[in-house]
C-alpha cells in the first residue's frame, strides 16, 4: 500500500541508467525482431530433432502396443465378447432349402418358382430373394394339415397344387391371387413345396 508518508531520502533509489548500455549498442543476432521473441533452441540441451524423434517413437510404440493388445483379445478366437457368456446362443442357420436332385419335379419346381412372383409375398426356403411378408412363410408348409388360415385341407401335393392353381376356388375371398400357372408349372411347384417339411 502506498502512503503519503514515504521517506523523502534517495536511499534505495535506482542508479541512473548508463547513457549507452553496451549490451544494446549493436543489434543482437538472436533478436528475431517482430514480437521480439528470442529463439533459444540452439542453446537447448536437447535438440529439436531429438524431441521430434522421441515423439515419433512414442507414436509408433503406441500404435504397435495397441495392435498387440487388440490382437491378444480372446474375443477374436472364441467368437465371444471377452469374459461374457455367449448370450446370442448358437449361430442361426441360414434359411437353407432342401437338397434337390437335378431333374426331379421338385428341382424344376424350384426353378419355376424363382421365375414367379411368389417370393414377393412369401418367404420360401431355398428360393433366392423370396422374402415377402404378405403371405405365410412357406417353410414347413408340407407339414401343415391345414393351410390358408385353416380354411383349406392339405393332405399332400395335390392339395397344394389345387391351391396355387386357383386359391379363390378353395377359399373365396382369400388375399392370395390366382397366378395363372399352367398345370405343369403347378405340378412342379407343388412337388417342390412338398419338400418343405
Ligand atoms: C400377392 C401376394 C401373393 C402372391 C404373389 C402369392 N401368394 Fe401365396 N399366399 C398369399 C396369402 C395372403 C396367403 C394366405 C391366404 C389365406 O390365408 O387366405 C397365401 C397362401 C399361400 C399358401 C398356403 C400357405 C399356408 O401355410 O397357409 C401357399 C402354399 C402359397 N400361398 C403358395 C404360393 C405360391 C406357390 C405362389 C406363386 C406361384 C404364391 N403363393 C404367390 C399371398 C400371395
């Protein structure tokens, strides 16, 4: 705190500056001008290059160590998240179709099916792209004693054939349209559907 009663003596006052300080007589080579910053890196005990390489080395070590730790994660070998029981259960089988011998009616039926629009409304195992959800999943249709919501008996290929040839005749008002199949197409498709137990 300042007060009005400072000693009036000169004791302790700064000595007057020498008229021309030798240090400032000539511009210093280390003065960079501008903001007046002084680049002292040439006098550092550690060179800037050494600092840079230390940094590069640290980055490389981090990357390598990170990769090693990731590779050591047991989840990669056992297919589970590390340390937790597998909560997903056994792997889900793809909707595999039945194995069909070439040349059989069922084999040809699968080929006919693939050219029809059935797959737009039905999931059909073994038929690529048949993922429709308008009608019932045809997986296991051959094992159903009744189809079309219980309205139509299904005792075998003949019943399936009659259904797909003319659904309306079997169940008036059904949402399944008449696809205009030929008798031969319907026979083969029914033979294929019979394999979907
Ligand atoms: C426009 C959509 C559509 C198309 C295309 C279609 N279906 Fe369907 N299908 C349905 C619907 C809806 C039902 C259910 C009918 C009902 O319950 O009245 C059905 C029912 C069935 C059933 C009985 C399944 C069960 O378990 O009840 C079979 C078999 C079947 N369709 C076969 C075929 C075949 C084969 C084709 C191609 C030739 C085909 N469908 C094309 C809509 C379709």
